[in-house]
C-alpha cells in the first residue's frame, strides 16, 4: 500500500502564509518515500477555497520537489475545455519531468458552474468525453474542435508531455456507478469514507475491479486511492484532544457547504424543521467519534496499523493522508514523523 499527502484546507481566509504547509509537507513527502501529493479544485467557499486550480499548485510543487508524484484531486472536468486541461497538465508534467497524475470529477455544486453554466445538466455524461479527449490529446493526437468562426480545426497540444500516458483517476463519493465507470474507463478511483463505511467500500472496489477485468483484462488491477484525515502522535488521548476541535470544525464547514448547495438545511428542510444548534453539536461529536475510530488515520501508529490491515483487505492501493483540516501547521509537520513511521512499519511488515 502506498502513502501520499492530500490537501483540502477548510479555511481559505486564514492569515499568514497560506501555502506554507503545502510546500513544507511536499518537501517532507519527497524525501521520505511517500508516493504523491494531491491538491483539489474548489471554488467560492472557504471549504477548500485555497485550491481553485490544482495545475497552479502542481506547478509550485514541481519547483520544490524532485521525486514525488504531483496529482490533482480533482479536476472538475465539466468546468474546463479538454484542451485547457491537457495543456495545463502537460506544462506541469514538463516542469516535474513526468510526475503528474489527474483525478477527474463530474462536479456537484451548481455555483461552481458559473465557469460553465451550460455544463451543469450534462456534467456526468461529459466526464467520460473529457477523459477520452484528454487521453487523445496527451498521446499527441489531433482532435477536431470548432474555432471562432465555426470552422472545425484539428488541434494538438504543446508542449508535448513527458509521460506517454497521463495517469488518471475518477473521483467518487461512494456511488457504485462511478466506481463502475472508472473500471470501464480503465482509470483509478479516488474516494473517501465520509459517505461510506469500509464494508461498503469493499463492495464498491469489487465492482470496480470486475468492470476492469471485463473491459481491460484480468491483469489490469487499476488503482484505488482512499483519502483519510490523518494526524498521528505518541498518545491516543492527546491526539484525540488535539484533533477534536479542528475535525468537528472541518465537518461543520463541509455541512455548511452542503447546506448552501441545497438552499437551506442539509436535507432541504424548511427553517422550522432544521436541527437546533445543540442537535448539530451532537451530530458533529457523534461523527467525530465514529471517524476517529473507524474512518481515519487519527491516533497512534499501532492503532492505525490495524486500520491499514482492514483497508488492505478491501483492496485499497494507496492512502492519501489529508493533513490540513485545521490542526496547527507546526503540530502537523511534527506529526509527519509518526506518519512516516507508520509508512515504514507497514512497508517492512513480514
């Protein structure tokens, strides 16, 4: 199982050097045997708002690293022309000497589609078309598109990328159909445990690999990357108290975003049906307790070796460790020593 770092900051309004943890963490990952650093695409909200363009952050990471892969988690495909995606990431591929990878998402927040209003209704269907076109452009093929006067012209991208094939993932919040789509496309899957348990994830992975085998042969295993909130220390209770506030705040930010999507309550409820603040606090604390014990890499190294065993049994190939969920940056950097110990102990197990 591979280990990577994942970023999805919950407070784009924070003071100070907002990207220092990204750069420092990437340098650590680069020199300690981690596989990749992932950054997302998010718009118009403090939840993830530090990262409106993963190609830009990817270019910055290319400048401060030498070995680690630089990946988008994710590019919201329907917001962008396929040529724009292919060109941007070909630049990053050149800057990094062939270390890029991209997860593609269909998008889910209607407000994001101010960047492409006509793309919202067909976002799921257009995802597969975008993946196909980016692959063709990446291989150096000419792809026809209409120009400014309506004439169809053949387009190739420059600079040519370093890698002959762009490593690709499809992002899924747990939808079985998205897992199957990734299998049909021969792409990896980027997912999380915020809407599915480990047992459900195992079923999704089995369906994914069945589609891979049917469409690409039994030898094509693919890649399942699981994003997990991560903070490790020497004492479980100490870690729990450090992460409780930031993690519940992170969950609240996420809930606020989902509420905004639905124009009100998290389930589209009327104002008098909305949960009270006390009920919200109870739900957040209940969620924290569940994620702390069975949906994250929070706690000590021995605790999480057992978690990795469970994930390995489900078929997870890579854990993408989300580290920027609100814990003080210095504490996060200090904790990476323990995460690296977990990585080493897992890698060197009998």
